[in-house]
């Protein structure tokens, strides 16, 4: 990009400039660093980044290696989807919230399930005590999913479901409820999180050990390639890895390593990479360090494209694309002066958009206090609409490309991720690293370092260790009625009484047999769901074959 | 020199958000406490059994799922039933102020919320265990 003599002269001049700067008084901050704890220089210039291979490294949007974006037209062609994650209480309450969000202009639904549902327990289980409907909506049988989507045309919207260990069951319910309304599974659009590897690493909502869990996933991928071709089967997630304490580079590296593992597992199961891989998508966190985050998304696209093309041999260009959803960082929000979270979320959302996200969730300001109120959810959605309509950032593609700092960070994060890939391989691969607690320890270390930086005052968090105020928090808080567990349990009882119990028993026994053999578990699960078998019954049917996962506690 | 403070940390409830409790575990360890971390999804019975067996001074639990009003009192009740009257129960999580007041009223020694500094938690526990022990001696 620049000729050699020019760069050499520039480097010489830079030395002189640095020497001048070193003599000048500066702010007494102990360190200048990114959110990830990496030191940052006072200035970046052409001497900081190698732009010689412009076309190989940066190039054009919609062209390999997609650093600048996955589409040639980006937001002029297709705006990102404003997908607000929500769900709470009973299926009926959630259905009401969805009708509200659709009326206010959201264009994709995203279902949050309660913890018993995420863990494969029914609302009447002992394990569910106090948890029913708390962090999301409770789903026990197909009947609940029918209520959630009542009056919503599943052929017209795309639906994302944040569910992992029991993902097959919830997708089966979505297929069954749509079929009952006359919508074919070929028309369904949406995403299942279904990323069990990051559960072992960070979010910890598992049922079975890794190997049978991977089988459930590859069975579903095979099923979807045939019957639900527009469905995104896995949303390979860095979000939770970041929330658990990862740095930007760790989030990127561990997430992509999980992605490589799914690709390798599906290929080992005999699936065609050019069929299944176009349905893999990603989910990243948007943390507070604006430039670092933008660099992370750009590096992610470049790494994935290169691997898919060169290492795994995907032939179709669209299978080289890393498409991703972004959610602003829950862990960056503070309980203190909660209105400040509006600003944090806005900056984070902006980094997701400048980083070329395909869909976005903006957190609500009150989420460190409770589930978001309707007003807080609306403000979060309006934040996205302001970015889209008023800031001008969508006019031109990847406007920060060519920024010396952003290109430097993009290269740096890519190199750090590559180092992690080597380390993971040296340790015997992703599954081995999970088993030995490698990822878990790395995250705990980073989380502790971050906390220490705050407590030493190296990092100021407004309202927490700087600009502290005595305050009465007066933002309205949504409370979940304790009575919903009763309502849910009574509905479950009714469903169990009115269904054909012989059929339920038979399909469950067939599922156990299928799990024991080599059949496709997704097909067998769909049969159970259709006759209103409960989520826990279905999970239990596979438990004797697959066993249960237990994590050795460590810190 | 006073005996080392022994503290059991656990995560009851179904959620897997263990970032906070692991940070606290590391901070306690660095403060010289003996830390027993029993991990995720511990039932009240499991927590109490471990606390009695390990003969700890305090039990700290982290709940971020919204089940705190059910779980804290359940653990406290079993702890008292099992004869662990001298064991402090404290915790942390996303818990609204008025519910903190209710929990502290029924005997939870202290609830910390997001943003609490680990140094404050360490100092508090050191003091609380000391006071708790001197109370015992008086009785």
C-alpha cells in the first residue's frame, strides 16, 4: 500500500515523535488497555499495520475473505434483524409480549425459556421448585408451544429459540405446531441455539455428556438438511463465553473452535459440508470496548472463511460466510444508576452494527435488577431504530476499514485466536479441553483479572467505582407472579390426562430404542412431541442410554 | 493468630452463571480463607450436608435465576435443622432491595448485589465470622 522507503522514513519519524510524547505530561492513569486487558498505544499509523495484501486480507464486502461483510450490499440490501430476546412466565403471557413486540416493529421473535425447560425438567419436577417461568417461559409439552405462537403465522416470521441440551425437542414442537396450522416444515425460518459445547465451557446448562450430545446435534443437522432446509441448526455462541469472563480473543477463539468441532463431527457422520454448513450461524457478544469489538467481528469472518474454504474444503462460496447475531453485553451493565445502561447498550449496539452483524438484541437497562419491564424493552428496541435511521452508519459498508487502529486490532485478534487454536489442538481438541477444564479455568482467570482491575481502580466503571451516588433506584421492576408455577403445573396435568397415554408411552419407548441404536433421534423425538409427551419424559427416555454430565467444580 | 476462616461456596438453583461465585472463591482464597466450592445445581440438602461435614464457619451461595426467595429460606431452614446454628449463611445475586430486607430479616446474614467489591465481601466475612464466634463464647 505504501512504498518501502516511505514506510522506513515514517518509522524513523515515529521514533522521534514517540520520544517527544514520552517527555510530555500525561493523565495519571496507570494503564491504557482494552476491555480485554491488552495495552493500547497512543497512536497507530501506516507503520503499525501491514496492508500489503489488501485484497487477501480486507478486500470487498461479499467477497472472500469477507472481512468487510458477508453481503455485497450489506445494510442497503438487507437491514439487520432486530431480534429482542424475550419470554417470561406462562405461555399465554409470552404470547401477549410477542404480539406487542410485533406490533412495535420487531421483525423476528426470540424465545427465552425458563431454567427447568433449559435443563429438561417439567414444571412439576422437584428440581423446578422456585424456577418456573422465572428466566423465561415454561414449556412442558406441545400444548405450551401452541399457546406461545397462538395467532402468529410461523410461515411469515423467523423465530430464534435459545435452547441447547433439549434443543431437538423444542424444534420438534415448533415443527409440530406449525404442521397443525398447515405450515410445512420446509417454510419454517429461524435459529436454534443448540450449541452444547459452549454449555460445557460457559453457560453450564447440559443434560448428557458431550459425545451423545454431539450425536443429538448431528442427527438434527441431518434431519433439517432434508426437512427444514431454511432453519439455522446451530448458533455457535461466544456470548456466554464472554459473559463468563472471556477476553475478546478468547471469545472469538473458543467459539470458532467449537464451530470447527461441529463441522468435523458432522463430516465424520458422513454429512456433506456444502449442505449442512450454510445453516451454521454465530452469536457474539458486544462488549464495551468499541474498536476491539469491531475488530473481533471482522477477524471472525476472515478466520471462518479461510478455514471453511481451505481446511474443510467447502466449495460453495456461501458456506464460507460467517453470519452472526449480536447481543449487547449483559455483564457490562450495572445495578448502580441503571439508566446509564441505556448508553452502554447504545455504544455496544453501534459496534455490532459497524462490525456487520446480521441481527441484534439490545439489552434493557433494568436487567441487572430483574427481567425487563415493557418500557425498558421498548427503549432497547428504539436504540436500534435510532442507530438504523438517524446515525448514518448504515449508509456505507464497513466504514472503519482502513483505520490503522481497527486493522491493527483485527490482525492482532486473528493472530491471538490462531494461537488458541494451536493450543487447543496441542491439548487434544475441544472435547478434551472441556473434559480437563481448560476453557473453564481460562475464563475464571480472565474474570478474576477483570474484577481485580476494577478494584485496583485501573478500570473505572461509572457508578460502581467512580461517580458513585447515593440513590434510590426508581425504575419499575417486573415481578414474576409466584402463582404461575401452579397454573403451569395444572395445565400440564390436564394435558397428561387428555392425551393418548398409550401412544405417548409407545413413542417414548421407541425413542429409547433409537438412542440405543443408530437411528435418527430427531425423527423419534418428533413422534413423541406430536402425542404430547412432556419434555422431561423425552429427556428421561434417553437418559438411561446417554447418561448424565457432571462437571468437577473448580475455580 | 485466629484460625483460618473456612467457607463453603455453592450454587443452588438451576442456572449456570458461576462467574460471580468463582471470582468470590478466588478472592477468598487470596485472602487466606479455606474455600470449599461444591459447584453447580446443589440442592439445599447437598449444601447443608457438605457444610456440616466440612465444619465451616460460613456458607455462601449465589443465585441469579430469580429463585432466591425460595432457595435462601430453604437452605437456612435445613441448616438450622441439621444443627448448623453457628454457621453464617450469606449470598449474592440479582435480588431487589425489598427482598434483601425480607431475607435478612429471616436470618440470612448478608446479601451482596452486582457491583459489590470482593474486598468488601472479604472484609465483611472476616468481621462477621469473628463476631459470630465471640457471640458463641459469651453464650
